[in-house]
């Protein structure tokens, strides 16, 4: 016991001693309180000056450079800060925790990324605060304080790179370095309203960085200006300054935006409208991303058992996020278990809970975690290919108050990790872009691309950023788009724009407006009903039927929906169902004139021609086994009836019935009919796979002169659908494809077909082109050699010259006469086309009255007796292409070799397309180019 205390104890009864002791104690208390307040005031001054962002201030100046070189440095004059996770020579790297700082020595080297920035002219001004051990997402630090969010001081700044984000948002530096394992860059960027870039995993050197989880760790950066973000990226990623510009395809993950508490008009709508003002962007696609992952990451099934509490089918992404967290915890334990157990560091409550959970967990079957990661990398690459960008919310709920504990709730963690796990587990790159505020809270959206697409993504941000901010200002100032949950009013505005376009007969534009309205509000029957009306005007009867069905599900008494669906079904020859729709409309509105007339028309049709329709199939060799399918039309008969049919109904054309037959065939083969607006007045129809199989190659079947693609490939389709993703387009001016442009060349056809394929995500393909389709295929191979794999040209006179006509090479005198035959407008001209097309003319097979509506119709395949493009043109093409090309001549066949000799035709196609050793004409594309020019 000290002398002072012994003295007080001995004289405890003396009043003077007690007074002195009391004054002494009071003085000590007063001094302590004064010191505490002074220290707090100084801290507040510092925090006010730098928002609590900096842990340590110092200056690392740029490396000395010769004057001529220094002037060209990309980061000259810029300042930056670094997270307290990067090594700097002579300084202790604290890892966000004083016990780590206390137990480690100063670094003897500076991190590679810091050195790279200094070499390129930037100046480092200090280290910033972070979540302890990089294990948090809020930015709060019990030891060093929480950096103040400059945009919203009452909210957390987000972590783990909180100080770096705040330094940029408060304009203390031009850019700052951080790390992102499961969101350390993206979350604070979103909450502080700045740009944040997480690069592809492994693309930036991590030498001189304390690891948290090596399989997930990336070095990222923050900036306010997209040009600064890009310049830093060029330095750290070591990318080429100039690359060829590529078209961009944005894919919106609709299910993830359903999780967001920010109205879609502030995110989805803003991005969609921004794209309308830019060139080089395809029409946006929309997918259910969680369903896509469920189908393409099979190893996730093992993690679904504890992931069933999320709505909207998000259990798959919850499973993915649980794999991500398990991988982080496993690798953190591997890296730091010994230090944690030896030092027993003082940690904040939540960080302590996570660290101890990671250290104390026994990890079994770790290999499956990495298997999921591998599958996720492949799945994202398959979805985005080399032109795709996934659009998602950066964070579902930006409303995170300081000390609220909300961020530790199960709901927040589930939704936050669901969106954050995509880039972390795929190894892809992601950029968070600010989009203003909603109800006072920062709003952001993220663009995600595949591993290695970093420059592509940074260039996209540069390209789109100004347009995005303009749309943000428009959305904020528009009285038509309210701030709070303005989805409804925004969708109504789009509907009115669609109505105006419809009244001006701008059908495609109307469809686009109604589609945007449906994205914002998918529960309004009127939007589907109005879009169906526009589809009917465009002749897109299947899409119209689907939209009317959706409208009826939402509103059982919607008379217009029944009328329009009845019209669509009648056009699709679904007469029985069409009649039911018109009858339903009459039940709701007995005096409806449209429904009355339609019902009378269909009943008359049934009474007069119930059986006679089948005769067309008898006359053209149809198999009796297909007849029961005609019950689809509402007809009742048996096979006996068909034996007595002798005449053909004059109310049904051969073309319409044949079209119906092929539509059924194509649909049963796993294809669906779809129209794609390519812009500038061009719309193309195509049969595409209902489900694209990424493991199969793609094949494009291009038709020649004829009514549409179905007629030329319908009988051959079954040979391809089991091995390929099959695409069968109608060329422009054929079938349901058209354009308002004046272009009429095969080069334009080729460009349009390639745009169509890109719109469906197809980048590489083989191609079969028959007759005129071969001209188009040849042009595609010449213009887009990298996209073509194998090429088949069948009876395509690519080498045709004008003098061939003058020299009497053909049975026609000039090109005008040739075109009048190839595009027949009368029955006589059609007979002439058939005469030229077949080695043994079959004009008598088609009755006169039906010829007016039958406008039927490189390895190098040719008919020996081709009278349209004589065999010499085939040999001429072979000589032009070279020795590696192969020509097959089919005997006793004319121009329509695919119809006359289908077995021989398919045999040669299979030998060429199914055999990997077949000659590839694309190795000869330099010759193609010279011939084309």
C-alpha cells in the first residue's frame, strides 16, 4: 500500500486531511474529464476535416521521371488513398485492428499496385479506416471509429473499404484503393453514391496485400469521375489502350430487381431510357437470373436444403451466397487461425462472432465449394458470351442507419449476399454506378460482365455514364414520375405513349412502349391487351394470343382480350378455340357486333367444310397418321371418311394449310416463332430453340426464293434438332420479315441476319444456304468470318456474271426475266419456275387455283440438271474457293435438289456437318473476300 494511502488511513478522523483528500480526488476527476473532452473535441475536429476516413496521413510522391515522359503519365496530378490492408515500406499494415498492428513489424516492401500508381504519376496521401480483418460490410470499426458517410451522415458508409470510399465521396482524394471479397468495394460505393469497380479475379496483382480469402479477394478502386475510374483501370489491369468497338447486349435480371426496395423507375427505367439515346446497344433482354443459375450450376443443389425461406424463387442465389460465405470462412481460417488463437484479439461484437464462427467450424467436402465456383464461372460466360452485360441492383436495401443492427438481420444478409455473390463466385468484373437518390438515400445499379471483360466494362461506363445521369435528372424533375414508388404512374405514361404510336400506325414502337410499361407493372391487363392489338397489326399472331391469355388471367371479363385472342387464333387456324373466344365475348356483351359476325363466320365455315379440308393432305402424299391432329381445327372425322374425299375446299388454300402443318412440325421439333425488331424499320421473323443448349453447336438454315423458310427446311428439320441449336430465319421480304429501308442487296440481308443472331445471343454458327440463301450465306462468311464455322452452299450461283446471260448460258434473256420467274406473281410464272427448278417438272401436281398463293421455291451441293444456275457455276465456284472445297453433284436433280433428292441431300449434309474431319470452307475466306470484292 502506498505512503499516501497509509497517511490518509492513519489520520482518517482528522477533518483537515479529509478536506485535502477530497480536493485532491476532485482535481483528479476534473483533470481527467477535461483531458477526455479535449481529446474528443480534437477527434471531432479531425473527423470533421477528413470525415474520419484516414487512419494515418503521409505522402508517397510519384516516382521521378524525365520531363518528356512525366507529361504523358496517365495519373499525373491525381491523389489517392489506400486501405489499411496494403503494405507500404516502413509502415505497419494494421488490417483494421490494433492488436494486429501491435503484433506485426513494419513492411519492408510496398504493394505492387501502390508502386504501379506511383510510377504512373499519382500521389498517395495516406491509409484509410476499414472493417476489422476485412470481415464486415457496414464500415463500422470499434477501435478507430466509423468514417462519416458524406452523402448521409446518419447512415453507415458500408465496408469493408469504408475509409477509402468516404475519402473519395468527400472529395479528399481523386480515387482510392480498397479490396472486395464479398462486397468490400461494391457496398460502400453504393451507400456513398460513387463509382466502385471490382475487377475480374486475379487480374490485378495482390502481392503486398493481407489476404482474407484468396479465391475471392480482388483489389478494386473508387472514383467520382468515370474517366478517372477508367484511367486507373488501364494502369492496374495493363490493358491495351485501343480495342475494336463491340456491340453491347444488356441483360436485366428482373428477379433481382424485385428484391430491391428502390422503385424500378429509378433503376431499370433509367438504364433502359439511357440506352435509347446511344448507338451500339442491342435491345435489352430480360431474364430470371436465379432460374438460369439453378439450371446451369448443378452442384448448388446440395446447398438448397437450408435455403428455402426466400421469396420469388431466390433460394438458388441464397444457396450460392452460402457457398461464398463458407469459402471465405474456410480460407480465412486457413490464413489466420494460428494468429487468432494465439493473440486473442479484441474485436467488435459482430466481427468477433464471424471470426470465431470461421475459426471453430469444421469444413467437410470443401471440394464442392470450388466446384460450384467453377460452374458459376462457366455459367456467366455462357450467358454473356463476349458482348453481354448483366444489369442488377448493387444492394437491395440502401437504408442502413448507424448502430441500427439492421445490417446483421437474416433478411438483410440474405438479400445483400444474393446480389453480391454473383461477381464474387463467377470471378467476373462488376461496376457500381450511382443513379441519384430516392427518398434521401443513394441509388445505384451494377453492371456485371464475364471474367476478363474489364476494359469492355470500363469502356461501357465511359460510354453510358453521361446518358444515365441525364435520365436521373429527368426522373427527379419529372412530375409524371413521382419519387415514392412511382412505378404505376411511369407505366401509365408509357402506355399513353404506346397508344399514341399505335394511332400513328407505328406498331413496333407501340409494342416497345407497352413492353416497357409491363416491365414496370406486370399486373395490368390493359398493357398486355394493348400490346396484343399491336402484335395483331404486325401479324405476330402467336405473341398476340399469349398476351391476350395473360390479360384474361388478370381480368376474366376483358371483352377486348377475348376478341383479340379469337382473331389471333383464327389467323393461326385454331378455329375451334377461336369460336370459343368469340362466344365468351358474346356472353359478356351479347350485342357486340364484332363477336356476332365472327361467330357466324366460323359456324358457316364448320358447316360447309368440315371434312373436305383433309383432301389437300391426300393429294400431296400426307401420311394418314397426321389426320387426328386436325382435330385441333375443331373437325371430327375418322380414317374411313378420308377414303371418300375427292375434292378440295375452295375456302382453304394449299399455302395456308401447308403453313399450318409446318408450324405444328416446327413447334413439335422444339422451336418457337419469334419476331425481332432490328431497328431502323427492319423486323425479322425466325424459328429459334425454345431452350438454348449451350453444349450444342449452332446451325443457321437460310432459305432461297419461296414463301418462307418452313417450306424448304420443314422436311429436313428432324435431322438437325438433335445435334444443333437450330435457327431458321425468314429473309427480308419473305415470310414475316420486312424492312422500310431501301436496301435490297444480299449484303444487307447478311448484315440483318447477323444482327438477328446476335440478338439471340448466337456468336458462332455453321450455315446452310439454298439458292438465294447461299448468296446471303456467302456474304455472311465474307463479312463475318470469325462468326462462321462451316458453310454449305447449295445450287447458289455466287459466281454468276452479267455476260453469262448475254452468252446464252441460261434459258432466259436477261436478269429482269430471271427475276420475274424466281419471284413469280402469277400461276403461269410459278409453273415456269417449277419447270426450271425440277429435273422432271411437276407443275401438274399443283391445281391452277392454288398456284397464285404458292410462291415456293455451300461443301457445295448442285443438281446435275439445274436449269436456273447450271452446273458450270458450281464448278466455277469450286475453282474460286480452292482445293479444300468439295463439290457434290446429285444426279437426276434440278435446282430444287433438296426437294427432289432429299435423302441424297441430307446424306451429304450429315457427312459434312457431323464429321469433325470435314473440310472447313472458312479456312478459305481470304479467297472469298477477294471474290466478293
